[in-house]
């Protein structure tokens, strides 16, 4: 099951027009090339998971809750977006508790 953050963080190449189509495609299980999802980490010791949207089609991910908090159009953009998200969390909380910070938004 996929849960989407209320305020998704987006890379520069994703417009709000594209966003609706991307979300519908991911939820309907369509193949999405060049779309990377930034999720709250499945391992509590990590900060984020970055994966190609197509990985969410695997049965393993369909059985568990996935909290998507960001979208990017390439792996490089996903890493840059994660860097920006970590900067935001640290500036606002003075720590790296991204799970606590983003759980309020999901």
C-alpha cells in the first residue's frame, strides 16, 4: 500500500501537471521509467529509501506500507532532493530525526 505525503517534495523536472499523472500511474501499477520515489526508510536506522517507482510493483512492496515523501525524475535528482530534505529537517529541528519530521506530513 502506498501512502503519499500531503506536501510531496519534488525535483525541478516534475511539474504539478505531471504529478497527478505520476501518482495515478504508480497507484495503478503502470511502468514508470525515470521516476524515483523517496520513502521513509524501511529500516529505522536509516533516513530514507530511494527506489525506482517500478520497484513498488513487486509483491513485497504491495504488502507493506510505503510512505512516499518525494519524487524525482532521475537517481541524481533523487540524491539532490534527499540532500535538500535533510538540510530542511536539520535547520528546523537541529537533529536528523527525519521519521518524526515527515510522519506529521503523511
